[in-house]
């Protein structure tokens, strides 16, 4: 990590804090006040869902999302599991397509376990050891995971695990304010929710 990057990290954290506070207020005003009760009815249970993910320095944290699957689904089931789609509720599909299910992660950002931009947090119990090991080798695991990231705007789930790990490494070596700003903007135009 370069000196400029080290100097940028405190500024990046300030952006995360103030941005997440504004985002939470806006989400409460426009979305959460009606999404929470509707999702509670649709999923027949807790409208929120927290899953352990790998965070900064591989420390596990609870990543918060709106529940998109019924309460009967295995809580450890990955969205990539071929049986997962059968548990996704109709409202859950809407939440995933619009990425609204990801908005509670603003709370994770405010608490310091995530950032707006960074490598996507990997599932702690997944078999994605390839990406995990590559991140450890290239230093990307030392960054806070993000709601969106370089790999997400350059292929998302349509890239191999090796390519994802390499792109995370590229981000670690080159991240700066302008790169983060570009990824943030691209996330609104070129990314669709994959239900991770």
C-alpha cells in the first residue's frame, strides 16, 4: 500500500460514516418504513437477515440484508445453490432485482465492518477458497469489504474465482478517491443484484 493510499484511508472512512448516515435517513424515509412490514409478511418471519462474512483481515462479521427467501430456507444455503431459487419469495425477487435487499448494509458501513467500495465480503463458510487465498496473497483482505467493488462493475458473478481474486488485488494496488468515485457511479448503471 502506497503512502497516498494510507493517507486516503481516514478520508475514505469519513466518507463512509457521513455517507451511511445520510443513506440510512433517506432509506428510512423512502424505503424501509414500508419494505420492513411488507417483507415480514412475505417471508413470514424476521424481515432482516444477518449472515457471517469475511471482513477486514479475515475477521468474521454479521452482514445485514433484507430477507429474500422464506423462513423455511436453510440459513447456510448459498444463493448459488440450485435449490435456493425455490425459496425466494415474490417480494424477495423484487428486493434482489432492485438491490434494495443490500441497503441495510449501510448499518454495517456506519459500524465500521464495511465500506461503500471494496472487495465484496465472502461467505465465511463458503468453499470459495480460491478467491480467499488470492486476496490474502495480494493484500486485498486487509481492506474493509464493500457494498460494491471493482470486480462487481467488471463482470460480477460472470467471472471466474481466479479473475475475481485478481481484480480484488488490482483494486488493492490502485485504489484512490477517483477510482472509488468511478466504481460508485458505475454501480448504479452497470450492476444488478446477484443475491450474494
